[in-house]
C-alpha cells in the first residue's frame, strides 16, 4: 500500500484531492494532510511517505522552495497546481508527475500507475546496490540548507538540473537538493562511469539497464526512470557505455 502526504495551503484543494485518492483504496492511502508548508517541513520526514502531492503556489514558501529547504528526502513528488506554467519547472525538480487542478481522474490514475511502478523499482533497487571498484569509497560533500551530506559516488544514480540547483538521486531512494548548478558537479564526476547525457542530466552508467535507439536515444535506469539523451551527446554516451 502506498502511503501519501498532501501539502496544499488551500483546505478545499487538499480535501478534493484526498476525495479523489479515496477512489483507489487498494493502492494508496493518505497518511496526513498539511495546509502549512512550515509545519510540513518540520514533520514530513517522520511520516516517511512514499509520495508527496505538492502544491506550488503557497504563502511563505512555494513548492520548489519547500523541497529546497527539505534538502534530503526519499519520497516521490507529484506536483498539483492550477498553473500550467510550472510544468517544466516541476519536471526539472525531479517530480514524478504534474497534475493540473481540477485534477482529472484519468490523469490521476495514470500518475498512480507510474508511481506504483517507480516504488516497486526502488524497493528492488534497495536490495541491490551496484558497487564500482574504480570509484568505490570516493565521496562527495553535498551542502544543503540543513547541513552537509556525504555520499559515495558509486551510489549516485543520476544528477538532474533544477534551475540553479542540482538534484542527486541516490541508490537508497534518497534525493538531495544542492544549491549548485550541474556544471559545478560535472568536473567532480569525470570518472568513466559518469557521463552528462543532456543539458540537464548526469548519469552513472553503472545503473543503466537499457539503451533505446532514437535521435539521441533514451536510457532506462535501474530505478525505473527514463532519461532522454541529447543527439549531440549520443556518440560520447555510446563510447562510454561500451567502455564501462
């Protein structure tokens, strides 16, 4: 059963979403509803949700600032907002999906299906962390709002750009948001197992399970995510894939 938390400053909005989620009682349940982002910031980690349905426009801090202040988290994020203009920002924030208010039941069902697949992939991944001898025990110091996290490079699945921030996806399921650009980390991840496959993503090739052909192609990673490859970086990627 998927455990969900809702954060929306409007009580009407959170109530409507909870009502629509109740249509899927065998798949998901709402553990808690927050209408205050500051209260959610203090309590959400203790709830250990699988997914956060997150509003964007909120007083004090918006949804993106909420994730930044959270620093580290291991749940999936589905943005729910009335503003279509935030779609690209939501995807760059490593959100699993983006739903427009009022939430369409079919789109919600599609998002929940995607969520279920991602959670199952993460659970399997948690049991099998792939080590790389060439970079084993090498660590990165990741400064966040709440402190500095030290992560082994071998456990980094991918790093994604979010405006002037970088989102680190760790093999344990943890995500860490750092207030530095992807370019600043590219030089620190020059080992053979890391390659920048587009303007917005650096991938650890150790976690690639399939390459799908295309203009630039698509990488399927062990966590269930799919990454589009820029056509200009395709040859570099292919060379690294067969060399690693």
